[in-house]
């Protein structure tokens, strides 16, 4: 065994993502997802590669920084200002992100930015080619890296490569608003395994490849396209359920939680936590809360809505616009309803450590999670996990969050209908204990089954599986689809209503 090896005989894992989570030896990792990926790296040994978050002013710098932590090594690289603008602010977050979330009106396209996107994917591939060994498994994350496998193959890397898409995948007609959709999907199909959060996302991808990319279906999971076999899978991402609850309990008496409790008195708390992003439906949520206050005057002074919204991508105009709009809306609604001793909306444009967030979730009678579109939405799962099972709060959840496929015991709402969301808020606040417990138990059960560990282990197992194994599954369509080790509940809306 050398310094790299984790599981003896197992291939190393090479994780590639836009950003690499910082690690401090002996300290827990900041986010649940980062911790999940790092667990897999620690088990197998390997490396994690990505952008350092630094912009190298002047000429592009492709120099690598290396940080070793036991069997794992982190490699980071800087981006030049031009690459950051074209790749990150431009094609990834100005073109792709809105389209993946069905917001075609907010998407803009510039060929030079797409060239920058390809350039950064190629830069990553060149650096990785010098680090990857014969049987390493390469696991890329998210929409920043659609062209990575293509770039790696051009560098002569023949390893198994998979990409997990954290966002939704849109219907073909929506994707086709991106002028370079054909080139993009051809490059994406250089991965061996492509993972999605929900069956609806996988189906949308297959639809595109089969109808517009000349692909052929081989099995329910497997496609032949662009001369390659591509396995697709549904891997709903989860959370460490017990860790979330343990943190909520351990931090219950942190000053922030005590101060919040004291300020509320015996009033109810409705809580939301989101990156400040237009896909999260904050504007519509503020509108729904206003509707609730209009329709339920008896709740005024008795229910407070806490919105935590740390700024995100704030150098992109669409994000500056939503921030301005929310500031105006929060001010207007508070001006309309506030009293000397009560403010209906507490709108906080800052982030908090997880050790503060978890006890706050546990304080809230209602978790209001209403994105217009979301790959999964981990806040919904964290909210449920943080609850006291003896006296749990109620989750109000958008039908357009991937999490709604699993958490159908939440109060499911259409975030575009303020009246429906307002009614669900009242239902949640008035819900009897027995029903709250029943719903909470049902959601916890699903979340324990589809845990973060399971998400990671299933993806890595499928990535490691030799190609012949997967082709042994029954053909599709025709024979019944193979029963999968877990099943995502298909909500009626996945058939009846398009997701975008
Ligand atoms: C993408 C996809 C998919 C939020 N504020 C603070 C904070 N957070 C943490 C939450 C949660 C995470 O950030 C947000 O995860 P989400 O899933 O809700 O949303 P995205 O950031 O958009 O994530 C999404 C996800 O990837 C995973 O696949 O579910 O659909 O868009 O964990 O707790 N954490 C801290 N302070 C904050 O103020 N520490």
C-alpha cells in the first residue's frame, strides 16, 4: 500500500468540482455534502480537484496548489479574470443555471463565454491528466463541468468517468434555448455514468438524447449515443439525519438560539434558509406570506417569518436585481403590517455556522421551502432531520423541489400560487400533534433510507461497475424495468405537469 491507498485493491477516487471544500485536519467539514464526498475519498483514498476560489490577476495561472490530508490530497487551481468572467459568471451561471431551472428569460448567451467554459474544462483536464492513474474513478460534480470528460478523453485519459448533476435537468425544448445545446450534450455524453436527483430529470435527459441526439435506448438505465454507452441513474442526495438532530440538540443553548426564542415569546416561527437566488422563490414566498397576513388577521403579531438568505453570486446582474427587489418587498410588507412590538418578516442577508442553523430549524413550527425549481433542496431535509420527533414542526414544500419526490408527507404546494401557500401555512400552524408526528415519522423514514451515505455509495458503485454488469439488466422498453435498490416515489405531477 502506498500513501494514496484507502481500501486495499480498490481504485482511487478522483473528485472534481468547481470549488473544493477547505479542510482542516481534525475539524469536521463545514457542509454535509462536502463531508459526504470527503468520506468517500477517505475510504478509498484519492484526490479532490477544483478551482481555488482565487482569481489570478493578469495572465492565466494554471499552477496547482496541493494540500495533503491523510489518504486524500486536495489540488486547487486559480482562474484568470477572463476565465472567471466567461466560465463562472458567464456560461455556467449566466446561461446554464437559469435554463436548468426553467428560467429561460433570465438566461443570456455569448459564444465567447461558451468558449471560456470549454477553455476552463480543458484547463482542468490538462492538470488532471498529470494526476490520474490507470484505474482511478473520476467523479465530476455539476453543471460547471459538462465538458470535462470530453476534454479528458482528448488528453488521452481512458478511465471510467461519471458526473452527478446537482440541479434539475430541463425538458428538451427548454435546453434547446441554449444555442450550443448539441455540442454541450455531445460533450456530456463522454461520461460513462450520468447521475440525476430525480426520475423526472433523468427522463428529460433521455428524451433529449433519444429525440434530438440520435441516441438509442438499450435498457432503462443505458443509452447508446455518439458511439458510446452511457449509464444514467437516479441518486437522490440526502443528509446525515442523526448528525443534524444531534447538532440541533447540542447547540440548543447557543446565544443565537436563546436570543431568537426570547424575542419570539410564545409566538410561532416560520423559517426559510436559502442562498439568495431567484430559483429559490423568495419573491413569491414573501408574497405568499403577505397573503397569509391579509387573510389571517388573527395571526398578526403571533407569527414571525424568518428568512435567512446569504448573498450568492453577487457579481451577476440577475442576482443583484433579485436582491434589490427582495429588500424593497420586505420593507414594504413590514411597513404595511409591523407593530411597535412585532415585525412580520425578519430578512437576514447573511450566513450562519451550521451549529447555529440547526437549532434554529428545531425552533421553527414551520419550515417554508418553496423554490420555483430545485435539484433536491437539502434545507428541506435538514429542517425535517432537526425536529424534535416528540413535537415536530411541519414542512411546507414546493412541488418543484426534487425533495418533493421523496417527502410527500410534507404539505406540498405550488409556489406560483400565493393563496395555496398561504393556506398551507395556516394548515401547518394549526396542525394537531398526532398528524405532525405521523408526517414527520414518514419523512424521516424515507430520509434514513436515502441517506447521504447511500447516495455516495450507489454512485461510486455504479461508476466502478464494469460495463458488462449493467448491460445484463432487462431491455427497455418492452420488459418491465428492473427493480432498483431504492425507489423514488413518483408524484402524480411528474406525469401530469412538466417540471419547468
Ligand atoms: C445545490 C442544488 C441540491 C444555507 N445557508 C447557510 C448554509 N446553507 C446550507 C444549507 C444546505 C445548503 O447550504 C444549501 O443546499 P440546497 O440543497 O438547499 O441548495 P443549493 O445551494 O442550491 O445546492 C440543490 C444541492 O446542490 C445538493 O445536491 O439539493 O438543488 O441547487 O446544506 O444548510 N450553511 C451554513 N450557513 C448558512 O447561512 N453553514
